[in-house]
């Protein structure tokens, strides 16, 4: 092996396709080897097989009690909302005004925005998350700071400056023209550079005028490979407000559709209260929904009917939605997703959950050519997990008999304590021992 090669020996799990309960689509090595050369996967196989092929497994760093998985992917999260996590007593619209907007005003200070961007990415890595689709604030320099911090860590990140020209505090309001100008500059600077992607980010339809949404639509057409992220049908009061602001719209999604904002890289947060026509339109355009169970529970927004969406052919990813969400941990988030689905007579198999956090979310974001599993040639973003970081989890794991049982205990009881290391492009960016 060359000096640039990383070789780890441990339990290894990844998914080759959407899994079934019988294990189809699951590739697991109880004693496996993962090889990385210059940031990319060059091999993943059983240690015994590697030895038979002439590879000296003694050269690997041996982590026999650890589980290596592809890095987690978060499809909906807000960089400026760390300080509003666990804020008491409001539902969505009042919560925005009381907590969120004041927190985002602080990002007018470039130094503050830079420091918070660093902290945000550090917290993602500590949770085992290596890729996110993230909201910045209305300040162009805040988006610059987030992209700069991600570039320094060589992370695959999609993010964007929030567009918001009405129904918001003056200090956070732009204009349709200024928003379009700033976004064009940010796109030219960052989109497609290193591992970075630009996401057009109108916060949600009530805070953007028709003119601003039209500007976002122009940008979406003018540049290849952009993402579009916004919110959709999160809260019943929000739906009533949409009817007041857009009386000609057939339904909420029609506001975005009329502006040309639907498509395969359009990711709509929440999507709890959708009519049948909206679901069909999402499916027809390849648009997807980011399921945000933690924030939906915390803010009392409602329960997403994931089975309905998937049956209609709508892609569904799983997201933390910090700061309405209460944890950066996608393990915690899948536990909440399980509870949300249980309340509706649905379930979330652990294979399905961990597929969602890795290859499933990568597919929803059309990034699966780069990340999501350990296919040879893909970027070496992965997390090293400790399934027994404390006495309680160790005891529970000792009672398990199958991989599925172990994963279920991990997703219900797990959080950042389970993350031993996080790697991006083969480089360790987080180690809980350091």
C-alpha cells in the first residue's frame, strides 16, 4: 500500500439498493476491510477474502468492536438555528418570530457568521453527518462563510442564502432584485467548486413575493445542477396564510410550481398536509420531501404519512431540521421517525432507516454517483460507530441476536455518543478521543 492509503478492519455495513427485511440490498461484513486511496473507496470485502487475495490484513488499523457505515446525509437543516434548539412553547409561525428571526439577525456580523458556520459543521461531524442540504441566512456573507468552512474541511455540502422579501423583520428582508443578484454571485463563486453545490433557498412562500419566486425560477433555469430547498405544508396555520397570500393558487405546491421551482433537485421540507394533486405533481416532477420527524413533533406540526408518499412514487429523505429539530443526530431523528410512523400504523425497519440515512438520502439528492455507499470509486465519507458507548447500550446490545436487532437498538438508543470517528474523503475530521 502507498502512504496515501487508509486501511481499516472492522464490522462494515452499507447498502447496494433499497433493502428488504430479509436482507436483500444489505452488504455486511462481520470482519471486513475498507481500503481508501486518495480519498476514494478502492475495496470493501471480508478480511478473509482480502487475505486470500494476497492482501496483508495486519497492515490495517483493527477496530474489532466498531461498525463502519457510509457517512450520514441530512437533507434539511438550518445553520443559523443552533441557538434556538429547545426553545419553549410555540408552534411554527410564532416560533419563527419569537426565536428564529432574532437568532438569524445576529448573522449580520460577518465574524459571528463565520464562527457559527465552523461550529455548525463541527456539530454535524460529531453526529456522523458528512453531507447536508443546509439553509444559511439572508446575508450573502453568511452563505460565503458556510461554503468557506465546508471547503476547508473538503465536505460535500449543498447550501444557499435565504431569499425573503416580505412578512419578515426589516433587518432580514431583501428585495427580489437584490436576492437574485446575491444568489448569482454566490452561484458563480461556489457552485460546482470542489464538493460544493448551490441551493436556491426561498424560506417559504409566505416570506417571498411572487416576483422573488419568479427570480428563483429564472436562476433555476439559468444554471445546471442547482438544488432548490424550501418549506411546504408544515403547519395548518401556514396553509391558511398561503390561501390569503396566494388566492389564485390551486393549492400550496402550485405557488412553487407556477414559478418553475419543481424538479429532481427540488427538496421540500415537511409536506405533511398535501392533497392528492400535490402528491401526484411531486411524483411527476421528481421532486422530493424531506421528512423532519423531530421538528414536526417538537413544534406540534403533525405526522407525515410516508407510506402514502412512497406509494405514489415521491422520494422521501430523512432530516433533522435543526433548530426546530432537537438534535443533530440522525440516530435520534430515526427514532422519532419510527415513533411518527408507529402512530399511523406504519413502521420503519432498521435496514430501511439506515439505508435512508446513507444511500437513500444520497439518491433523493441525486448525489449517489458520489456518496451513499462503499461502491469502488465513490468518495470515502464514512462514520465509525461504537454500538456500546455506555452501560445501558452495552447491556441492550448484549441481548441482540441479529444485525437488524443491533441496528434497531442503535437507532432507538443512539446519538452522538455512538460516533467514534467521522471521515470525509478518507480524512478523519472528528475523533471522540481527541
